[in-house]
């Protein structure tokens, strides 16, 4: 079961932007009936993308949630 703040790895078969996202880690921000929405850390910030079920595999869960960290 996938939940918000889970970490998923994008399938190497995902060919968005010529395979740029393949193998990247995505932090789940929303779980949908068709898959997930979330973001990857990229130079300059965060890039949000959507993945259909079957395009990702759960690999873990965040230990620290960005919005809950006191700076």
C-alpha cells in the first residue's frame, strides 16, 4: 500500500523526457486511484510529476518530513 510521504523509485521503463526520470526517487504527495503524484529533487528545487500504477515501486518512507522540520 502506497501512502503520502512514501518514497518510490520510478521504473526504468518510464520514458518521460527521453528517460530522464527513469530510476529516480519520488516522494509521494498524493495517492490517486490511477497512481501517485509527487516530486523529485532536482537542481534548483523540486519537480512534480504523476506516475501511473505499474510505473513505480515503493522503496521506503521518509524519516523526516520537510514541512515538519524546524529550522
